[in-house]
């Protein structure tokens, strides 16, 4: 079990817990069909090269599809990206919404709980979602780092925006003397840190997150290190 402070819910910090998990939408039964191959090829290419570094021709070729396949199935590269983002963002945000409601029901949120609500749904995707889950976390890390407009527009949906606003309100209550612009910057930096750390969970040499003396591999211990770092940054 991950460590947690005196304000932690405990539920959020249980490794492998699926009591609050939202089911991820899995690829269709015919996972080898052209549409799925286009999505997976685009995800791999965009994670490495960014959206602007990937062409429609390149996606079709990487998917082993005919030149007109992407336009046939999605209409445009941008529509393909929306489909790729929506596959995981919506269930992730639904889980975050549930976790946030659970914390709020227990009383005012502390900084640690805000960090848990941010980190844990993505951590479960990265660790429990297999290669597919980790690949999607890596894609989100790339898109967020590139300030991709499609990602930010998609997560600007009213119900998702309301989740962010509740988290921000809780953070303002925790740090009443800090200007709002500074708190927004801290949340942005915390999100960068969270996504980069989670996308590196399986990378060799990522043990810098735990410091010296670490002798084994436990991704949930790495998640705990990310949680502590994010919470400290928000609290500073």
C-alpha cells in the first residue's frame, strides 16, 4: 500500500484498487481492423514526433493501410486525434470526478488529496492498463507538453472544466495567501511533472524518483514519489 498522510482518504492510495475505477474502453473485437491500426499507428508516431511532425501519409503507411484510409475512417488528421484522445480522457476524467466527490464528502480537501485526485486515475491507467494504457499516458504527456490545442479544447468541455474548477477552489482554500496566477502556474507545472513521471514508470534509469538505496522495481512506489513531489509543489 502506498503511504499516505493523516488527511489521506486511504482509498485513493491503495495499489491495484478498482473500487473507484472506471472501465476503460477497449479496442473493438476486430482489433486488427484498419480503424484500430490507424489509431495505434497515429498514437505511436505522435508520441515520438508530435502532431505537427506526423503526416497523413505517414500514419497510413505505419498502419499498413491504403493512402485514402485515414480520410475514409476519420475525415482528417484532427478528427483522428479527437477519437484517440476521447478513448481514454473521458473515462479518466469520470474516475477523477468520482475520486474528487469522495474526498469532498469527507471534508475540505488537503493538498495531498488534490495531488491524489490528479495522479491516481492516470497511474492506474499506466500500471494496470498494460502496454495500451502506458502508451496512452505517453501520448497525453506529449500532447500536454506541446500545448496541443485539440487536447485543451477537448478537456474544456463544461463537465470537465467543472472538475478543474473544484480542484482549483480547493487549492485556493489550502493556500489562501498565494495569488491565483501563481496557483495556476503550480497546477500546470504539477501536471507536467505528473505526466512525465508516469510516462517514465517503466523506463530503465527512472529510479532517480526514489533516490539512492532503491534496490527493486515497484511502479506504485514510484507513483508515491510522484505524489509527494506534486503535493510539495502545490504546498510550497
